[in-house]
C-alpha cells in the first residue's frame, strides 16, 4: 500500500519450513507444493569443515531453510498484510468492504481493492486466490453462501484491474479457519474477512 502512517508493525515471525504450517485453507490438488515446498533448497554444508569449529563429539543438525514472515496491520485491524518468501496475503475485514450481512461492496471498498491490485501487478503474479470467511454466528450454510458471494464481489473488482489472463481461485469457507476467538465480538470481527493472496513471482 502507498501509505504507512496508520500502520504498525504487528509481528515478525521466523518459522522453520520443516514445521507444519498454521491451520488455513487447504491447498488444491492442481497446486504446486505450498510455501514449505517452494522455498529454496537448504544449503549443502560440509560437517567436517574445520571452519565450523565444532567441539569434539559435536555434530550438525540437518540444514533447514527459514521462511521469513512479516505481518503489518492497520490500527484497528481493518487491513492486514502478510509477506513471506513465496507469497503475499491481504486480509480485509468485512466491515470495511460490505454492509452487515451483505455481499454488496461499499463505496470505499473499490479503492482498497484497487490498491491491492496494484501490488499484484507489481509482483507480476498471474494467479490470485480470493477467499471469504465469516464468524460462527448464524448457520454454517448461510456462512458458506455469504463468504463465497463476498469473495466473488472482490474478485470481480480485481479482474477489472488486472490482466485478462489472470487466473483466480475463489472460495467461501464460512466459519472455518478462524484467526481469532469467535467467543468475543472483537474476535468475530477479525474472522469476518476476505483474504487476497498471490505468489511473489518477481522482486518487491
């Protein structure tokens, strides 16, 4: 995004690619391996190299590649950006995009989505995922319908701004994969969101 005045660095997390990923939407059958599978291979290290200066009897653990994850969140959490070595994910709270219980985009939503489209162009990404999520209020089936309709609404704005050949994965997950506690309104607000993710295929 072009402005950072109302943002704060929420967290910088180093995660080892050998560990299981956090819970999230599953990869699709036609996908290449996820972030852990697409990171660079671990470097080859000679365990007998004198430059390592290992104590007598000490051995090296297997080499691992670290996936650097940076998360930046607006004050109030209306928008959240997560960068890793392989992809970028934006999470927009539903309240900044839609009226309550609606999939009709608000007047301010288009500008937010257009700014994300500019980031996608900057990365040169040809595939974009748009996932919708709700909280746990109401029926699961209603949440599936609403979350999918919201994802479609966001995708339509992105499609108008991106190259015609851009491929989209669009899914609605209802209350699945919460990122906060659904027992509080603060947590439910964070869970009502649309996530836009795309691979980091060029510098930036």
